[in-house]
C-alpha cells in the first residue's frame, strides 16, 4: 500500500515538472499590444510623430559600412 | 530493494525533465549569439526598408541615390588613401586595388541609375547591397594584412586626409538642397491638408533661415489649436499615407528576398 502511494506521489511530481517544463518552453517571448487609433487615444505627440515620418531627416546618411 | 529501485528510477526521470528545461534555456542563450547576426541583419533590413519608403517618389529616389553615391565615393576615397599608406609601407595591394576598381565601376552605375524608373526601389536596394558587399570584402582583406594597432592608426590618418580633401562637401550641399525641396513639398501638402494658405514658414525653411524642427513646430501649433475631430481627420490622413509607404517598402523587400527583384 505504502509503495503504491509513493509511486503515485512521484508520478505526480514528474507530471507537474513536465507541465512546468512545457509551459516554460512554449511561453511567448513578447506580447504585442493592439493598436488603438480611436479619436480619444490620439494626442499631439502622435500627430507630431506621423509628421516626422513624412519628412526626411537632413542629417541622415545611407550606411554601407566602414572600409578599414 | 524495490523501494530503492523506484526512487532511483524517479530521480532519473526528474533529472531528465530538468535537463530538458535547462537545455531549452541553454539553447535560447546559445541562439542569442546567432541572433546577434540576425539582429544586425534585421537592423540592416529595417534601415533599408525605411530608406526606400521615399524611393517610389522620383525626388526621394534621387535623394537616396545621391546619398548612396556619396557613401560609396567616401569609401573609395578611404580605400585609395589606405592603399597609398600601405604602398608606402611596402605591402602588396593588388587585391585591394582590384576591389577599388569594382567599386569605381559600381559608382558609375549609381551615377547613371534612373531615379524616375519604375524599378528605382529595386535598383537602389541592389546597388546598396553591392556597395556593402565590396566594402566588406575590402575591410576583410585589409584586416588580414594589418594588426589592430596599425588599423587604428590607419583609420585616424584616413579621417584626417578625408577631412582635408573636402571632396564630399559638394555632395553635402546637393543632398541638403534636395532634402529641403522634398520636405518643402511635404510641408506644402500638409498646410494644404489643414486648410492653411500661410506658406511663410515653408519658404523660410526652403531658404535655410528656419530649421526643419522649428518649421514642424509651427505646423504642429496650428494643428494643436484645431478641434479634436479635425485633428483626428488630419492624423488619419497622414497615418494612412505613412502606412501605405511602409507596406510598399515591405513588399519590395519581400519580393527582392524571394528573388523577384533585380537581385
């Protein structure tokens, strides 16, 4: 009787460990936030950022790497 | 005896399970180093994607091609200076010189590229990739010839020679003029969008008397004073255009990656 209980106990431990192992290995690394473009969620900074995207930074340079 | 046997068996199983977990975590860490290269590659791709967002516009294509021409010429000049120094130190520079010849031929291709072509985006990406490949070839060859200390000294010497030559000054002026015209057009459109006829700030920006951030600030001030609904309408209009450009750039990069582009 004792042996059976011990075996079941250990079996449970193994199963729990496996569940933890599985969940650890399959957990998502990043969670994407859904976009919210409702009228109340837009502030002046959002508009300014979008205007920035329309314009070209005067100091930007195309990079092809260093020779030396 | 049986008890010991079952405990031992259970321990083995537990250790195996723990190993699987640790191996998984180890793989993640191990992959991290590989991912650095991927990250660099992703960064390059994001950079190129951002650059080509404006290339479907002739003006934008002209700007990016001129920026590429400047970057390539800068590297050729640096390469020639490096070769001069190495010849002075009695090194054989045949391989480096042949890379420079190919870079000069590529520079001609960049100069002759048609900014108004339908395939200007693909042409830009192809020429940029070629420029990067030759630069990497040159860098790796020279790194095989000199030690770190000599390379650092050479870098300093080349920088001084390049600054003194002033050969890129003309490019800087041309690029800034093109960028100002491009931004000026965008600003005129934005003023049109908000229903403002006042183009004083844009003209000042085009003349070089008002910096870009100040010009943008003036525009934002006008938008900030508008009603919530009007602001939202303007936001959607600009956002829509930005998203369309981003999607187009991503499409082109994907097509090139799938072998449908010039590459």
